[in-house]
C-alpha cells in the first residue's frame, strides 16, 4: 500500500512538472508571437512614414500626380517583398 502511495505521488509530481513545462512553453510561444507582431507593426509604421516622406519630397518636384504614382509603385514593391518574405518564412 505504501509503494502504491509512493508511486501515485511520484506520478502526480511528474505530471505536474510536465504540465508546468508545457504551460511555460506555451507562454514562451505567446511571448515570441507577440514580439513578432509588435516588430511587424513597428516595421509597417516605419514604412508608412517613409512613403509619406517620399510623397512629400516628390510632390514638390513632380506635382501631386507624379508623386502619387511613384509612391504607389514603391508601396506595391514593398508589399510584394513582404508577401514573398512571409511565404518563404511559412515554408521553413
């Protein structure tokens, strides 16, 4: 009877340790995902500021229509680059 109690106690201890380990792994994964999301938002904000600066600089030189077309071209190239990069990261 004592050996059964010892076995159950040790089994519960092992299960408890596994549950804690899995919970910590899940927390680590959630932290990593949130840091990736924050990094992506910061990157997109920086790209948006650069596009606005490009538009303002080109508007003085080429007018509003020329600046809008060049800024749209740059934005679509950046979007295509992000799409290709995200697909490559998904494959790995």
